[in-house]
């Protein structure tokens, strides 16, 4: 494949890198900042809270798409496409308590 063939190649999100307008969505719930999956898991409560604080302090949330996720969507989405079965099972059975 030469460089002229690469120029028209679409990326994984369906658009050419040079022409696709980026869209960013951000979902945060206060409960994220109190739950820790495990010591080894990278999603730490402090890290989640710091990320949310930085996003708001820099007004980045104003440049992101605001989305609401309803229960029907959550029940039908296939999270195992991107996550391990153990992690998906954890999400299905997690409670704040």
C-alpha cells in the first residue's frame, strides 16, 4: 500500500482522521468517586474526582456533548466488546452499599 492509498483510509470510527470532527462525551456520577474496584484497577476514586474537577475548572464540559444514559440502553449494550467478562459481571452486580 502506498501513501496515496493510505490518504483515503478510514479510521475505526468511520471517518478520515483529517476530516472527521471530533465528538467527546463525558459521563460522571458522584458515586464513581466513592467506589474502588480493586487496588490493581486503574479507576481510583481520587482519580475520578480529580478528573471531574479538572474538566469543570477548565470549562471543558462546555465543549463536550451532554448525554443521558437510560436503563434500557445500559441493559442492551454489549460491554464485553471492550471489557472482560469479569468486569462486566462486576458492573451488573455493583451497588453503592
